[in-house]
């Protein structure tokens, strides 16, 4: 359950990042509308809530909050590095 909760957290952070203007350029052109971004924001918020609920279901509430907040920092770093890497990979000159 903890692994599922961590995966849900990663997906939530990715959805929230792709809802931003700066990272939306990585999406296909069909997803660039304001309505699609609202859905990504909603999906991200709901997935973060599901991640927290998954942690609370398995652990004591105090330990669950500490674990969830502790996983939030490395998960955010992973998503930030992935967005940076995909941005640079897309701008490479073709040989």
C-alpha cells in the first residue's frame, strides 16, 4: 500500500506540473486548452489526497503525516528533474 501511495504521489505531482504553462509544452497540442489544464489540476489534487489517505489507512496518523511529507520532497525532486530532462531532450539538434 505504501508503494501504491508513493506512485500516486508521483502521478499527482506530474499532473500538477503539466497543468502549469511552463510544462504544458510537453503535452500534445490537443491537451493545451484551459479545460484540460483544469482537469489536470483536479486530477493532481485528488491523487495527492488519495496518496495521503493510503498512508493514513496503513499507519498511525502521526507517522503517516511524517512519512507522507517526507516522501513529498524527493517525489517533487524526481518530477522536477524529469521535467528538466524532457525539456532538454526535446531541444537537441537532430543529426
